[in-house]
């Protein structure tokens, strides 16, 4: 049975943990409370990414080092990738943070996307469809940031200027909004999909129809009691809608 598309899914998680490697303890000494907060990592994101990887049989590149050292969801030229604890470190130390922590994740993600594109291309040849990779970067956000109250469960961040990506994000938004376990879905909220970040960097390397990069943002108000994973109903909705998005059924 012919599919409309041969879409390969890849997953990433840039803010999966608050780990501090031994050699970088000094700049974050005494910051345990901050490390455990939404400033240190995205609670629930890693567990969600792992469920998606397992359920949808998709590769995952996940990082567990705290964003307070260097933010893997910023580009290499963005000085804001360093936090207030690391931006005033001597230049050689910042360069080391870049080469030890930032660069390996970016390289691994780029390699994963390239490999998935090769697979999608092979599938496309047998199924007479286009080759394409959907990259979903899994993140979470705090329900209240300063004066900004985020009263929706899910945000999908994408570039409205890329037609295929926009279509996927729109379809995914509609599907999620219909799910019983989901209270509110917003597009390009709480952040804009075109802001500096990993998906924007990858868009610069790939044409619209070959690559779509969507950031999945989940509201931490839906974290389960233990706090390191989201409520099962929300995760099930994300898994089910993403599965349907990847496999829209036979061509009509
Ligand atoms: Zn994040």
C-alpha cells in the first residue's frame, strides 16, 4: 500500500537533565536549588522523549548536562548560550565548554538527521514518495514566568515560512486540540519557532521539504506527582497524534 510520504522521525532533548560534570562544579557551587528548578533543566522532557523514541521506534539524541553551563538550544555564535555563571569565565574555559558539551550534541544531531534522510530516501524510492525527516525537539516550560501565565498544555514551535513544516505543525496542533487529555494547544508559544535555537540551525542546512524541525513544549503544570515525568494522559496524546502525523494512511 503506497504511503503519501516517507517521513523519518528523529528526536532530540537539549535540556534533559541538570547534571554538572566534575570539572565544571566550581562555577555552579552552591546553586543546587537553581539547578533543580526550570532554570537548570526541562523537567519531564527526557522521560517524554524516551517514551516517544520507544513507542515510535525513532532515534533520540538526549543531553543531560545542565543548560546553566552552556545552552545546547542556542547557536554557536550566540553569546547568550552561556549563563550568568559561565559568561564571565576566561575565554579558553568557555571554548572548552563549547568543545566538550555544545559541539558533540550538535554533531550527533546533525549525523542522526543525515542518517535518517538516507533511510527516508531509500524508503521513498520503493514507495515513490518524497524523502523527508521530521525532527521533534522535546522541551518543557514553567507555567508562570515573571508576569507571563501560560494557560495551555502544549506549545508547538515552528517556522511559518516553511510550508511543509507549517503544514505538519498545523495538523499536529489540530489533532492535539481534539485529544481529551490535552487542555490547550498553542502554535509558536511560549516562544517563537524562528528564534535562535537547534531547529533554526538545522533548517539552515536543509530544504523545507527535506527537513522539518518542530519544538514540542509541554507545560510543567502537567507533571505527574513525582515530578520527573508528565501525566500519562498527556504523553499518550502526544504519542498517538505524532504517530498519526507520520503515517497518514494510504494515498487518496
Ligand atoms: Zn528546553
